[in-house]
């Protein structure tokens, strides 16, 4: 989309038409756009990957946490009758709300189901039902009309050589990378992160070694909810806010997680960037409506070569 805007901005001044950017410039611009898109996917996918790694639950309702974060920030920022806050404090409140929602879901729904011995297939069906419920609750309150935030909507692109990027999009990429680095450092350098990795690797051994499994899983859900809300706000900033935006992003989240390696937070980050870059670069040759299809095709090709994913561990079968 941004490539088309750059083409339009390269039109003539004073009645003359300037030549458009060459293929190399357009490819580089698409690559940068892909990094931004991949960063948004990665922010939302990391929490989903951690939940799967610690509980083996495929949470189909994770996309709705993305939508709720974006929509709550919108109501605090723009909606009539709302407080009309600046986007930054509205985003902070939405992220905290996403974290609380993730914690409440774990404490009030998923933990009781696990304690009752509910099977993973049954719990997966529950996530689908919860997804449909939350999505249509958002539809009732938000409506079907796409919206945008009040601040940072229209900006002049910064020209960095052949690349054009707005301060908003540059901020999204920088903050996303910093958050992802922070999550990686937390997983590597803190006791909680070590416990999360141990639980993902071998739940029985982790519990036998004295790790409080319930507390660790609760932390994962809180972290996942916060990251999903942040990713939803970034997605709404870079694209548009809709009632089903999280559901539209969910397939790409799963693609990034599977491509990177199931249960690996680092794999989810790497796989998400690959998916985002392939989706954007494919628009150089094919209609933009097919960009997600080409991203999923890249997933299939990689899995044919490396079934465990980019950073996944090969497991023995049988």
C-alpha cells in the first residue's frame, strides 16, 4: 500500500510527471514495509506461542485480545462520550486491560478446565466459542465501520535514500523490536523466564523441580494479553481499526509460530518477520489481495524442507 502512495507522491510537480521509482527501489520499500508488518505479527504471536509452549493450548481467541486492545484504545482516544485522551495514555490503559483480561481468562476459565482434566481438543473448541463471543461483543459496541486513531493518522514520510517511512511507522518498528528484545532478555536472564522455558521444555520435570506451574502459566497469560493489546494498537495505527482485525491477523500469527517452530518464542519472532516480509514483497508481482496466500505458501515450502520449523527441535516419533 505504501509503495502505491510513494508512486503517487512521485508524480509531477508543476504539471509534469516525474518518473516512478525503479524495481530495486520498490523492492527495498516493500522489504521495509515487510519488516514493519512482521514486527506487528511478531508482537502478537509471541504471547500465543508462549501459551502453547506452557499449556499446549491452541488459543483461537487470541486474535480477539488483539482487537480488544485496539478498540479500547480507540474508545479512550476518539469515541464520542469517551475521555478523549491522547493515544499514548490510552494505549497504556489498553495494554494493562489486555494483561488483566489474559489473567482473568487463565484464572477464571482455563485453570479450572485443566484442573477438571478437560482434554485439549475440548479446550480448543472452547477457544473457538470464546473467540466468536468476544468478536461479536466487539461488533455490538464498535460497529462495522472502520475507524482510525485521532493522532498520527496522516504524516509526511521521511525520505531515507530510496526508502520512505513515516515517523509513526518507524516508531512502530523501533518499539516492537525493543519489546521483542525485552521479552527475549526476560526469557534468558530472569528466574521467571527460566521457569517458562523449563515448563515449555518438560512440564513434568519442571513441576517436580519445584516450579510453581500455576504462577508461571498465569504470568504467560498476562504477558500474552499485554503483547496482544500492544500489537492490536500498532496494527490499528498502521492499517485501520475494525471489529474483526484480530481474526484477520490470527492466521498469520499461526503461520509465523509454525514457521518458526511450535512452542519456541524466538521461533515465533523469526517466523513472523519472514511471513511479514514475504507478504509485502509478493505485492511487487501479484495483487495485494493475494499477499497472505503467498506468505502461507512460503510456510508450506519451508515445512517441506524443515518440518520442525526454522528454530524448532526435531522430535522423535514413536
